[in-house]
């Protein structure tokens, strides 16, 4: 595993998720955008000082640079709450409650999607 590429991939993903261009982030951390580009591609490794400046600018923790691509990133307080509740339920032997909740949530999402599709179909047919 190339650690610089992993860090760079995560840097780029997080930067884009925060809605910043390379130039904008480079200005925030007071470094040339070409250097930031080199970090994102993994051509150049970053030291801890620049990593901490990036973390401060993006409001993230350093460990977020080391997360594998298939690891979900918690993006809200609600997601963090769900994870903590799931862990607590597992510890207490209540995994069946979480499974039921997830099944219900998936059912509701499918229902909402179908309702939306039906609404769009009706709007199209009434507009024709």
C-alpha cells in the first residue's frame, strides 16, 4: 500500500466534499496549489505540520487521511448516533432490534422512492 496515495486520495475526496478547489484550500493553508496537487496525487508526501494545517482548514481529524476507500465516513451527528446505538445494541445482545430497524428503514426508503416515481408519472401524464 502506498501511504502517500491513500492520504492524497482522502485529501482530494474530503476537499471536494467541503466544496473547495485546490486553489482555495492552498490559500487557506498558505501553500502553493501545485504542492497541494502533488499531495493529492501522492507524488509528494506531506509532513505533520502541513497535515495539521489542512486538518484545521477542513475541520477534520488526522486519522481521516488514513481511511481505506471502502470505509464509510461519518458525515453527520445523526450517522454517528446510529453507529453508537448499533454498537451498544450489539454489546447488549440486541442486534435483532437493529436488524428490524434497518429493514423498516429500507422498506420506507423503497416506498418513498416508489411514491415519488408515481407522482412524477402522474405529473407527466397530466401535462401531456
